[in-house]
């Protein structure tokens, strides 16, 4: 299965605030918020939605195709991704802008306040998918993740026109986009990925009910944070995937991307949706235990042991022939 992942490629600037954002907010003054948070820590890490997803898939032994726009400062980052199995041949390099920047502060409750500088990402709208498909001998699935909004719409529409199955993952761009554009992004998707808050936002902005969304997508995947994930299909009972236990919570940045990496890897291997969700949850747990979306190491033996402990020996047996981690 040939999977291309479109979306942001960025550098993450991750900070921690020793307190709760909610304690600093005054309910009757939310229309004029002016706050500055003194943070305890700053970590600069590789990130971006598409890059994080591809990194996770590469760590599980796949060769995902990364599609996005970067600046000329991408050389070291490219080398890192390629060492982890990511195909970067279809990454567009801007001659004018730096690679995008993500700035995020996390409080003690793992709530986050973030800003995103677009930079070179704005040029992602210039990328056409067909030359990529021709280079690879075809595409079986295109993941349309958070990116320049015009790029997301272009990639979605091209997939429809060329009959390429696509997965919709609007995530951070839901706050910026209006209902018409969101409907364009998700209508006809083979898979729709959101977290539970984004799920409600999709329904609010599109005007579609939960049931109507299910008539327009093949599979709806909703991550539930510490409650795991839920998988829905029209006319089928919901499938709840319990979370994989973590050894500690450090930072949630990139957790959703890692879930998608595990889930897409399961799809690549032809595993049932339950196994895809379990792989997603376990991969996500590894990110939660580190600072940064690409700082974890997936060793095959340890990964399979944790999979068996979380979901049973049958789940591990189903995945055993497929998982081929980069690290021993």
C-alpha cells in the first residue's frame, strides 16, 4: 500500500508553564485577554503534522512519502527523516521562506496555547499530487493533514478528480476554516481523523450531524485523549479502543500525529480497524512519554511486549509479522 502524507513540516518550540492556564482567566474579561506566561523550559524539536506522522510510520518499518513545503534550512531535518525511512523526494523547497515554526506552551494539566508561523508552508498549495503518483507507480491513500488551507483543498479536490482515496485530517486548521471549506475537505473521505473536541467543531461548522458525517465518510476515527479512541462507520456499532498504559506523562505535543502513524501503518499492513486503533494508541503513548513529536525510539521487542500487555497476545500475534522497527 503506497501512502503519501501531506501536511505541515515545522520546527517546534515547546515551553512549559508551572501552573494552570484556567486559573489566570477571568470569566467576565475574556473579550480582552492580555496575558504573559513565565515558562520554566524551552525545547526546540523537529515537528509538523505530516513530518511527525511519517516519522512514526518510518519507525514502524514503513517508507511513507512526505509531501509538504520547507525552506532551505531543511537539510539536516531531511537527513534525519530519511534515516528513519521517510521518502522526502516530493518535499518542495522554497527559495524565499524558512521552514514553518510551531510555538506551544503547555500547563500542568497538559492544556496548550500555541501559535504557528506559516513560512514556507504557504507554498504547499503549489504541489501537485499526480507527478508524485507517477513517480511511485500510483498512490493507494493520501493523508490530507493540517497544512496551508489552499493546499489542503487542492490536494483533496485532486484526489477526488483522479480517484485516489484520501484521509481527511483537518485538526489545527478547523479553527481557521469556515464551514464550506471544511465540508469540501471531508466529503467523500475514506477516513476522517479528529479528536473529540474537533469532532464537535466539525459538526458545528459544517452544520452536519454526527449521523450525516458518517454518511459522507467511510470511517470516522476520533481520539479521546486518556480514554483511547473510537472508530465509527455508518450502520455499524462504535468500536472503542482503550488507551495503552504509559510509564509517565511528559508532553502531549505530537500525540495525535503518532496515533495516525500507528493507525496508517495498520492500514498499510491490511490489519482490521481494531488493530489499527491499538497500534495508534501505543505509538501515541510513546510520544506522551517524551518532549517532542519525534524524540521516541520504537524498539521492536519492547513495542511488541507493550502491545501484548495492553491488548493481549492475540493482538500481538496479528501484528508480529508486520512490525519492523528502525531500532532493535
